[in-house]
C-alpha cells in the first residue's frame, strides 16, 4: 500500500466506504475524516448507517468498497482492518451501545479479558491500581474489585471505556453513549471526553441528542439513508438545521396536550408498595390515578422506582401492599397475561431485551399478543400465512423500515424496533373496551428526532382515542410538552403531582432531588 499525504491534523480517514447486506445498502460511498484532538459527532436517523460505518472502522465488518487510512508519521496510510483485535492494535477502540461485559467477573477481570500477554497468575492488586489510576485520570472513578452486576449502568459504561483506554486506543468510538445515562452522568461523560481530546485523542460520538451534540462536539457529520449529507462545524450550525438534515424535512411541533374533561378512571393505585430484587423497599405506598384521554407523566432520576412502577402495573412484579384497580376492578396480584386481558399494554424500556425476541422474525414478534386467537390460531396450530399478512399490514401502518416480515428483529434499527413494539402493543390495546392502559417506559430513549416525533404522535393519537398513557421519561421537556399531569418520584415515593402549566423545569428538578411538594 502507498502512503497518502494529507493535512497534518487528520487522525483517521474513510474514503468511499460502502457496506451492503442482503436487501440493504447500509453505507453508500461514505467519506469521513476525524481530526486529532476533536470530538466528532455522527448524526442520523435510526437505520441511517452510523453504527454500521463505525463497525467497519473497528473491524467488526469488512467494507465492500472504499479505504480506511490512519495517520502515521505525518501521513495517512491505508490499512486493512481485519478484526476488532487488529483495530485495537492500530489504536481504534469501540464502546458499543449494548455493553459486552461478563457480569460475574470483576472490573479488573473485564478490563484485561482477551488481552495478549496476561500471565496465568494475575497480580490483581497491581492491575487494579493501574486501572483505578486511569479512571481517576479521566474522571471515571471505579472500584477494580467490584463485580459487574453490582454496578449501575453508568459505572458499567466507565468499565467499557476503560477497556479500550487500557489497551492504548487513540481513536475512541462511542455508540449512543448517553442513551442509558442520567443527565448528571451525561455531564460527567462530557467532562471525560474533553480530558481525552486535550491529550490528543480523537472521539467519534454517535448520538441522537442534539443538545449533547451541540454541547460536546467540535464537528458533526450527518448521515441520511447511508450517505454523508453534510459535515459542519458545530459552532456554525443549529439544532434546527441538524434535525432537518437528518430527516430531510422540517419537523412538526410536539403534539399538544388535550384540552377538556378526562374520561373515566382506567387505572388506580392505592397505597401500592413493592420490593426490589434484593428484598429492599422499591415503591412506598404509591397512590395514583390515570384517566381515559390522559397522559400521566412519571419523572425522576433513574433508579427511584419508575421501573418497579411499570412492573407492578403490568403484573411483572408482585406488590407487598396496597391495591391496583383497572376500570374499577381489583387486579392486585394479577399475572402479566391477566393484565393483558384487562387492557394493560406495555412498551418496555429495554426494547431488545424485554420488548422483542431478537432472533425471531418481525412477523413472530408482531404476533406475540394475538397468536392464541383466530385468525392467527387454528386450534393448536399457527396460520403462518395470516401472520405474514397481518405483519405486513402493521409494518405499513406504523412505517416500520424493514426488508420484510421475515427479517430478524435484532437486525432492525432502534427506532424501527420501537415502532414494531408500538404497533403490536397499540393494536392489542384497541381490543380493550373503553380505552387501554398504555405503560410506556422511556419510549423515545436513544431514538433520533424523526423517530421521536413518530412515537410521540402515536401516543398522543392513542390518548385522543380515549386510552390512558402512563409515560415514564427522563426527558423533562418531553413531559412538559405532552403530559396532562406529572408525578415526580424520589426514593420510591411520589414527591408531588403537578400540572405542566403550573410548574417549571426548576421545580421538577427540586422534586426529583427529594424536596416534597406541600
């Protein structure tokens, strides 16, 4: 391979990179250059090809066309990246959106796992001290001896970043790094990234959150339908321009709150309590009501009981006290299947882990609410032809971008996975007389602006049909725009229930911090 002279500050360059899958052109002649000492954001709708492009750069995929060049001695030299191990040897490391940690091993063991030259007898204390020092250097404190399952999601992400730093990566790829973080953890991550680039490292930051791109990044590249449509200095653009570049059109305003009287009470919690997986109190005497034609927002910092609220309402977790009523009937202790029959549907926070069976086809996943009944069921057998017909109808109605109903659910982008879950759950909710109870946990987390617009519009449409939506979200702007009332959780308790028109982001922040509303 021959050397290619280029501007001195470029660390890595992709030229004309194309990647195809059966029925899908994921990347179409993409050009990208990333400079030393910069945070370069990669924006685009779900399915625009961002993760595929970065998987090519980190060696998970081989490009069908195009070249990758890395800086060496002031020149760019083409390289053939054969595997992730080869990529890390070249100084390129990727932190994936779905962590690749062994939960039963310690932080130290996860950081060194798979490395060459590790002795049979480990000096755990020495290795732990080295890892802890790197963590402190980059403002990512960790406990080297802690087991992964004991750590929060934010702490697990630190371990993933430390893995690539410990291996000497100079180009770090972060795939949706803030999708599972609290606002405070996101701010801490931004501080960490700035420390890295100050030392000359290069960061490629895949994100759907325009606020964070504007705050963290130096430059931004926008992909649409697998092509690079623009590379801009962040200081010379705006959120509105970036959003338009991502989706190729102007976005509509968030759905307005519904005016008028609410319908009958669909869901009522009376002093509900439950325990977490360690047997400690997770919800403490929660009392809430949800009316038909209402969106009740649930706000709070992650880990303050929101997940357990969704689980007790959908029958996934038993209560230890209180009562749950659906349309006036006591459903305390009901199973998930009984809650489904009562008209309670669930859009879970973990799309792929809980909402979909990743290895099954899209048609199989879309049938999971209705496969027991005709027309899909013929006695004890399934009518596969009718499953495909019904799946095609839902795919078209909810605009799920997929090669077809036989596509495995795991191969869809996050936004299209969420559309598929909404298609299944909302359709099932339409069978409930008088409106469904829709439990939507973080339904727009990790989605691009176009997918967020679609999800919010669907939830507003169901509200207007008379369903009640329990909207659990960490996006306070989303709650303020969509909810009729907002209940704020802290420590498994309700600190207060407020109307968006009568409160502010600052007051919500105080309630989230534990200041109870009188």
